[in-house]
């Protein structure tokens, strides 16, 4: 509980209390031009935001996975299909797909058209719109609301209808915005952990999952051989491509 208190009594909740007065600034299209593993790291701490009839909900991104063009675990590895077509389109759009025929996962498309890379958003730290999200996922523990890719999609009501949405448009029902307290958030929630991805059988040894170790909203922590690196890397506040 102390760790949760540390995470929920800091700068972001102060921002959350004035969210109705905020003017969100989406990350620019060029942010997503880089390879997915580069973008994934830069997304840590930025804000995933869902616009609903009841207001904004969402929070800071604290866990991600990268899927690359030559990656056997990437949905695009076998070419374009109706399911993965969004990945081959313009970078900076959402790629939302179903797992087990029921749960959804949301990704940010990276690299120029035709390359087909993406970053899976695995967890967000609840920052605003908690009431909205609890209506969608009625669970007792706050940390369990969004500490997994399917959980956060359920809580934020992200489904296949939001596939191809422009993440760079403040008027979109789903977008990713700059965190005004990004540097402090990363400092408080660090260090950054690099490890292998979860729930895949192909290319399972690649170190392409990244998370902020100080956040209580991480889906699964690792130790031992699967822990590839733990670092206080200084990240650029906006992104790799300027």
C-alpha cells in the first residue's frame, strides 16, 4: 500500500484534479516515425487519453512492448491482412485487435507506411476519470483496473471501433498526449526495466518489454535471467524524431 500511495499522491493526481481545465497536447506525428523499440521507451510516462460522453479517462503509460518488422511475434510478419491492415498505414494511428475473441489490446503504429511496426500499451497508471473506468470494470483494487493490456482497454472502453483512430488528433476519441509533468513522473517511477515480452512463443527471448519499475500498475514484474536491464536512462521529453 505504501508503493501505491507513493504513486497516487504525486504530481499527476494534482494535474488530474484540474483536468477539466487542461488543454491536452497530443504527441506530434513525427514522434512515431522511429522504430517501435525507440518509440516504446519514449512513450513511458506519456498520457493515454480516452474521450467519453462522461468526460476524459486514462493515465500515464507505464508499461509497453515493441513489435518490429522482422519480428516473428509481430502481427505484420506474414504480410498484410484485413486484421493487421492498420499497421501498414500511417504512423501515429491506433491498432486495436481482439485476443481470445473477446478482449481488446491497443497499439500505436510506428514507422512510415508499409513498414508495419507497433507499440503495445500494456499498462497505464490511473490519473483521471477513475469513476468512468470503474463503471466499465468493477474491481476492488485500483491497481488492478488498468495493469494489463486487456484490462486497460476494458476500463477505458477501447474496442475494435477505435482501430485506425488518429492518436495525434486532440479531437479523436483516443489519443496520446504530452505529460506536463513527464520528467518528474519518470524520475519518481523509475528505474526503467527492460525485459522479454509476455504471452508469446515466437521471439520470446527478445528484450522488447519496457516498464517503469516504481509504478504499482505494472502487469508482471521480473527478476533473474529474464531481467535484461534496469536503468535510469534519461529520455527525451517529446520523442526520438524531431
